[in-house]
C-alpha cells in the first residue's frame, strides 16, 4: 500500500471531522465520496471520459477523502474497475465500502439478487474488480429503490456473515433497512453502518439516526442531494444566498450538523463539483439558518400527511 504525502491531505476538520466505525480501527473523515456517477448514463457502461473519472478519484483522495462508497453492480463492474485503475495499490487508511444484494438486467433494470449464490458471486466480483483479498465493509442492500420493505433479512445476512468468517469481508453494514431489521441483523453479526435514503427534505429516519448514534453506528445517507430528483427548495436557496454558498453545499453542511454519526458520500464525475462538495465540510450554519433548513423537512412531512 502507498501513503499520500501529508501536504496533499486535507485536515480532517475540513471534511466534517472524523468518525470511528464501531468495533474497528477504521476512522473515516465524515465527508466521503460516492462512486456511482463514475459509470455511464443510467449507471450503465463506461463514462464518456474515463480519464476525468480517474482524475476525480485521485483528487478526492489527495484532498483527504478516505471513504469511498461503491458497488460492483454500478456499470456493472465499471466503477470498481475505474477505482482500481485510479487508486491501486490503495493508500493506507482508505476504506472502500461496497454493497451487494442487487444486479443489473440487460434492460438496465435493478433486480434483487439475494440468493446464496448471487451474494457469494457478488462478493467475489467486488474482490476481483477492486483487486483486494478482503473487502473493508460490505453493505447488504435490501428493500426498494428508496425505502425499506418489511420482512426478515436473516437469510441473506447469514450468507455474508459466513463469508466474513472466511476472511473475505472485514465488516458488515446494511442498506435500505428498518430499525426492526437492524435489530434482527444484530443477532447474527456486528453492524457498523446503515445506509438509507435521507436528506434535508426526506427525514423519515430522524429517530433511527438518533438510535444509531446512541449505539455508535454510522448512518450514511444515500441520495443526500436528492438523487435522481435533485433537491429544490426556496428555503435552501435563501440560506445558501445568505451564506454565500451553493444550495447543495448547504444541504450537505446540514447533514454534517444533524448528527455526528452521519457520514456523507456525495457523488460526482466532475472535478469542479467534487471541490464544491468537499467545501461543504467547512461551512458553519448559524441558528437561524438551521431553523430555516429544519422547516424544509417539516413541510415535506406535512405534504405527505395531507
């Protein structure tokens, strides 16, 4: 493994501080990077500009990012292959978190892949395309596109726990789950992180986040900027204008303020956008800005009730 020169690393405080995954020696800067957008349109095939994708990854790590979120079903295979090409041999302290539980159809659809064979194959695909002997963290992805589904996750998690026992996985996490599914999972394995849909406007997991914080478990919101439908809010725009920032930077800064166990993985294929995202880690939100941003989530919940 190589180590980046210290002068090229950002101070962790510039990236929202740090968080240590429970029961591990993994300390992550809270501002990470999500690699989904490194693939082509619809997260399918290669990007238009592979060299730019490589440059984005290298700049992220040089800027102090030590948490990259990925999956071998991005592309499929493409994103992990780009990560390997850009960063292998991986620098000390870099944590690559991947996920299994889905596959891509020939029509670019997203299909559940939770059988023993599918999960085992997915782990080995990640190992091969990332070029590693063991995966730092593997999230079991269940549920729908943006929300959990009821039911037991014991059977697929047991498969991953077996692979962990074989030394192929170091730590386990969950994605798109309910508190009840987390509790069930904890009877089988130690869970270090939960990755669910959450942002300043989508706050159904508020109490879940607080419960996880009490347990020292990381919460990693996917679609922190709205995902396929980017966040739009006059309140967000107003706060951004008052602080001389961009709305998406404010949305990220709010998440960092929301709870110390929140880790961010905003994605981009643009070096300029990467720099904008990382600067969110330095933004301080005054009380009046926080009150305005909190009202966005309340308004969203009110609309759903009505």
